[in-house]
C-alpha cells in the first residue's frame, strides 16, 4: 500500500514538471507571436520570427502531450492505490468476519452442550424421583408394620422422597 502511494507521489511530481514545461512553452509562443506581429511585414526578422513561432508551437504541442500522458499515468496510479487500499480493507473485513464466525460457532456449541447437560440432568432427576417414589411406597408399607419411632423416621424419609418425585415430575413437564 505504501508503494502505491509512493507511485502516486512520483507521478504527481511528473505532472507538475510537465505542467510547468507546458506553461513555459506557452509563454514563449505568446512572446514570439507578439514580436512577430510587431515586426514589419516583408522583413527578414519577421520571417525568422515566423519560423521561431512555428517551432514554439510544435514545442507547446509536445509539452501538452507530455502533460496529458503524465496526468493519465497519475490517474492510473491513483486508481491502483485505491484498488490496493480496497483490497487491504476487504482482507481485514474477511479476517474479522472469520473470527466472528468462529466465535459464534463456539458460542452455539457451548449453548447446545449446556442445554444437553440440563436435559440429561432433568432426565436423571426424573429417574431418581421414580426410584424414590417406589422406595417411599415400600417404606410406607413398612411403617405400618414397624415400631413408633421407626414409623416417624420412615414417614419423614417417605415424605422427602415424595417431594423429590414431585419436583422431578414438574421439571419433566416443563421440558415437554
């Protein structure tokens, strides 16, 4: 990119030099024309000034041509510099886009894994609740046949198991 702008700078210098040369040649033509008009008709000085005027016009034409070529080269160099700048910006944009896509993918994977783990935990909780419910039913059957103190302990365990089963069932209903 630096080279492209150096090229533009170099061409700008050439354009300035060519423009100065063209202005100088135009000034010479103007002075020669004034002198030619001032000279008396038929004199040898007028003939010499006529030849000099023709040569000066040719020099102006060549200088104008050089200036036009230099300007065209400068326009080309500017266009190349803009193209290089655009290409650099595009590369940078694509690089940023690639990084963003990777971050989005990582985020999506993380969200999926989190959701998957949550569902698996709910299913495991539901299974545990089912087991606890069965265990509570068995315990309540045992409570009726065992002693008073054991009855209280077994009733508390059964109540806890039932509560766990209810929570797991609610979690399963939410998921569905």
